[in-house]
C-alpha cells in the first residue's frame, strides 16, 4: 500500500492512498504522520481507505513530497560501487572511504529540512561552482519518533563530486545546498514488503529526449541493514517528528559524466514508483 500527498486546487494538501491508476483521497484532517506514527500503519490506512468517498486519476494529481515535518538524513559509502567511486575521486582520502565502508559505525549526515525538499516533478539543482555533479538514487527509510521503520520512499541525493573529492571536509557543501534533495512520489508501507534484497533501483538520465545514462542495482548490494542504519542514526539523537534516512547509492555514472541544465532524472524503485525531476538553474 502506497501513501501520497496531493496538492488540491485551492492549495491545500490531502493524503491519499495510491492504488493502480487512482488515488483515493482521505479526510482533510488526516495527516501523513497520523498514519505513519500509529501502532499499526497498515491497518489504519486500510480503515481510512474504506472510508474514502472520493478519488482522482493518478496522472491528474499534483504530488507533494510525502513528508510532514520530518528531517531528511543520509548515509554514505554503503555500497561497494560508491566506495570505489569515492576513492577514485579523492585519492588522498581513499583510506577513509575504505575504512568507513567496513567499519561498524556508518557515515551519516544531515541532508535537508522539510521546507527544502523538492517534490516529484520539481526542479533540482547543480551548484554553479561545481564542474562534476551527479544524482544519487537512493532507497529511503521512513521512521517514527521511536525509530520504527514503517515505510520506504525514493530519494535523490544530488551531489557535487568534485567538491567532495577536493576535500572530504567539504561534504556539507557538496551535499547540502538549495535544490539538492528530492523525495517521492509515495511511501510504500513497510508491512507490505516481503523481501528487501530483491528490491531494484533504476536510474535513467535523459538529455535532449535521449538516454544519457542508465544504471540499476538491487538492495542485495547494500552493505548495511536498514535497521542498523536507523539504530546508528538514533544514537544520541531524537526525532520527535520522525525522520527519513537515505541509505546510500549503488549507481554511479562514469567519471566523464556530469549533469546539465535540462536533464531529466528518473529514479524507479520496485513497489514505490518513479521519482522524476528536471535539473533547473
């Protein structure tokens, strides 16, 4: 079962349940967090679905990022492909990327406040002072204030590889800037997922209507479990509104590729859908 957040014509938002090609709209007083932070999100969502009296075609909906007040955090170097890429882009610091890949403690960093998250079909950005920028397609965990993983969504962790490669201490500038984080289009409730390793992530970048890069991976290649990442994130930290955690990328375009204005980025994950954004100025 997938939850979405829809903008209505009057500008207000409403939560919906996406089934096939329709979205069943819930009561306007239901918040996304009301469902996610309940004792049994799936049962509550089914009950609310049964009470729904209106629906719209999925293609007619204006989707918002599926979050309320949740912060977005991210994990890095969780796939071997990402480890290799980081070592190649920052030769002097290669040993540190190798160590964090195999160390008990993961790399974790803050990515975006709710207000800075770009919705589906919104414009993401590349830094004007970067010459080597890529999207990072990521499986995202949706967790409650008590750190239960209750759902999954798609994240695009836009990154300036040359800035981070120049000095790992520049990671905040390479990762955290206006237009650097997109989330959506839906939250897949965790209770409906039977096999995490089989989930496929696919990235397609189009330029001028033609494919400029395509890549795939599966969560079988993720070097850490979702549960361990959430547990580490919760150490000495609290999330009263819940949290979304991007789990890293296993798809890295070649070194001679960099994003350009107008590129269309599509990230598809099994069961969740496709998050599509265009690179804008």
